[in-house]
C-alpha cells in the first residue's frame, strides 16, 4: 500500500490503531460492536473512529462525530494542507 497522505494533516494516516482494535476483536472473539470499538479508539487517536467505518465520511468534534457521505464515487475532491501540522 502506498500512502500519499501528509503527516499531521488530520486525514486518517494513523489507521493502524483502528486495524489493531478490529484485529484484536476478531482474534480474542470479543464480539465488540462498531460503536464499542469506536469508544475504545477515541482516546487512542482522533482518526480511529473514522478508520473503523468503511467508506467516505465527514468527521467533526474530536473525531467522535462521524457522518457517512454517500454518492462520492464519481466526484473529485481537492485537499489543501498548510505548511504546519496538527497532531491528532
């Protein structure tokens, strides 16, 4: 996988936290719901709840408010990142 996401941009580059939560849920047969996993992930990183969701979403708050966005399959998106970063 090749990522082209700038660091400290708040764009979900740290998805490994979400993958770890999901993998442990399966490995240890925890049967956690997606909401349970999101609640566990919020203190770990702002991008974890989004990364536990499949598809496009708008994320607000501290990463805990995730709203799905439908119909972007044929849309173009332009992202602009300033020269400074924000640790999420």
